[in-house]
C-alpha cells in the first residue's frame, strides 16, 4: 500500500464515515484511497469549513471527525477552526500535507514550519519521517483525540510518504540520473538513494490495529458519595450542565435519566442545550445569575467558572461541586468545595444511582418557575412590539413553531443568534451547535454540513447573523454539489449589531459596524440553492413552511429575513 492507502485503512478501522477537504496535490492519495474504501470525501470551498465540519461530526458522534488539508496555506487556513475545537474540547483529526521529507527548509512550494504554528493549539502533533511511521502516528492521534480532555490533533504527512515508492523514486531519478555527472552530483545522487532507503525501509505492509479504548478519568466512590450527601442536604440545589457532559452521544439517554433521578433544577449550556427536550419541568432558561446566587449548593458539570459565570462571582455564595475532565477548568477562578476531575457524564450517572429520591423543595422550584414565566411574558410582549421591517424576536419565536422533533440548530452570529438562544427550544439531545467559548464567527456552514451528513433525517437549521454569513455563504455551493439540503435563515439587519449596541452608545460612532442589506438569497440561488426573501412578518410562517418542504425534497434553502433592531439584548456585550 502507498501512504495514502495506509491512511485510508486507519480511517476505515476507526469508523470514519467522512473526510472533509479542499483538494491539493500534497494530499491527493489520501482522498483517492479513502474514496476507494467507501469513505465519503466531501470537498468544501475553504479549509476552515472542512475543519468545522469535522468538529461537528466529532461532537455528534463521539468519533473524531477528520479533515485533510494541503500544505502551507491549507494548514494556516485551518488554524482558527482548530483553536475553536481545542477550546470547545471537540475530538477531531487534522491531516496536513507537507513538502517532501528531503526538501524541508529548502524553499519548496508551500513549505513552512507547520508544527511550530499548530502545536500550541492541539493535544498531539506528529510528523512521520518514514513510511513505517505513518500508521502508528495516525493511530496514536485518534487515541489522543478522545482520551482525557478531548480535543483536536494534527498529523503532518509529507508528500513522498503518500505516493507509492516507485513513483517517488521516479520523481527523484528525474533530478539525479544525469549523464556526465560531476563529483558533487554523484554525491547528491548517493545521498538521495540513501535517504529513500531510509524513508521506505521496513516498508512491509502495516498491521492496522483495532482502536484502543480512550482513557477516561473516573471519580472515586468516596467523592461521589460526598457529592451525593451535599446534594441531599441542600435546600436550594442547582445544576449547570455544559458541553463536556455530552461526550457520550450514544448514551445521552443515561444522562437524561440521571438528571431526572437527581430531581434538581438545571440550566443547560453549549452542547447540553436540548438534552431534556422542550418544556421539561426541571429545566430553566432565564435569570440564571439570580438563580445561582440564591442557590446553596451548585453542581457545575463540564462547566468552568469563566466569563459565562462572571469569572466565578455567580457562584460565590454557594457551595460548589465541580465535575470536569480538565484540572485547569475545574479550578478556574472559583475553586470548588468538592472538585472531581472526572468524566461528567459517568459521574452524573453514578450520582443518579445513589442519591435518594429528591425532597419536594416546592418553594425553590416555584421561585425558579415564576422567574422563567415572567421573563417569557416579557419576551412575548417585546416580540409583539413594532419593529420595522420585522421584529427579530418574532422571527425566532415563529421559527420555534416549525421545528420537528429531530431538528438540529446551528448558531453562527452575535445578536441574532443570542436572540434565538432565548426563544428557540432544541427538541432533543445534541440538537444545538454553536462555536463554544471561543465565540468564533464562521462556524455555520461547516457545522451544518457535518450535522446534516451525520443525521440526514433531521431538518438542519443554519441560523446566521448577516455578519457571520459572510464568512461561509459560498459553502451553499458545497451543499448543492453534495446534496446536503440545509435550511439557512439569515437575520439581516445590515449591521454588526452586537458590537454596534455598545459602541454607538459608549463611543458615539458606528464606524465599521454598518453593512448593506445584501440580497443573500440571490447568492444562494447562484449556487443552485432555493432562495427566499422575506420582509413582511405576515409572510414569515409561509417562508418557513416553504423552506422545510423544499429541503425535504433535497434542495438547500436560504431565507433572507430582513429584520429591524430591538432593545432585547441592550447592554449584553461580553468581555
């Protein structure tokens, strides 16, 4: 097998269904050999979106998503998505092409020190120097991606490690097999032959190993019992579940059962949104800060005390039980009273089995429920207020009425997406995808691509702010070419509104915050998708119906919804 075939065999052994890529000569053998083995190769229009798509696959399946990008600019284009995956703790494998092993540092095309650039942003990085090292490097990369704190890994593969030995030798022979060679040219020829002997030495067919089980830290029975005792004695307990609690996608039902057995009010964030469906009596959505400050025991499961919890001040008054795979995240800003460096999913399941039936705590539940109902009433009232041409709250509330039980929501943007987060309810576990703590704009098309391929039966809604749409709209070409019928909705208010809100008030200037009310639906139509323009609230429901019907018939859709600016999120900028 050539190196590309060896890579493809490792991918196949690890159950990889898709390779996301933007083609380049450095990596062509990987793509061809993957296709020959039944792995679907999905090519995109920008490398960053290949990595975002791989990220989504890793989040939704637990199997590391895979992206392959060409050398130099291909790798540098991927770095933002890699950093996003690192901070979101998403398991993925990035394969980067590279110049030939003999030409490193000699001015070859697209030759840069890729490891120096990418090592700070990945869990593991490898650069095999000979054919026999390719398979072990990839196998270790897959293992590292899912062990402990999950995250992205990187394997650099030189072009002469991917093509077959005869082809590589022929390339070098063209340069070295000359008549009337000088002494120095004879020396170079001998050196090249020696180098090739090293590269292809021990080149017998590799043994592709069965994937090793990941290493997952577990909580001790003693610590689990202590946590159970603290929760049982609490009068006003509260739980916050974050993305790290969702690292076992095929066992999400266990987590739901554990939360219900614990009987504790819960707030869901990140990938945990949708875990309990819509309207679950234990789930609360509003006034989290007040709830946390009123609680006497707070369980943070897979959630660090970062800016989202005001650097720990939200839980300053309560006793805190922290469960986190990362020691740094476990102790960030607010050291827990009881810290368990362990897998949140497994630990919550253990807790659910030993905590006795919950006390009624009727007053506590009623207090939280009343806050939610009051806030929902405020939102409903604001959604009914005039806002030309359409009220963004009303647009999002109408969207919620059109979600199916299998819908997946992808959020890419600032103001419009935050509005949707308050008004749209994911219906099932692992049905909300957003960038995570890095707050990266541009994740949308890649996330939607990966999500729809993993769950083809689902309606995948790509919610765009009009600013964020500019990062990846041309991937509608990818959706059309690969038959991926995503439904996009752009909240088009012609501006970077999340920034504009505070900049205009504090600095009295809207510089760089104003966009044009672009006809984004026409761009989608130019790519072969179905475009819908709406600026009349009376037509918004019909647009949603048309979009769902069209997508279910196999055509990608983009709704360009012209919205106005409400005061719903005034003063909400995060620092």
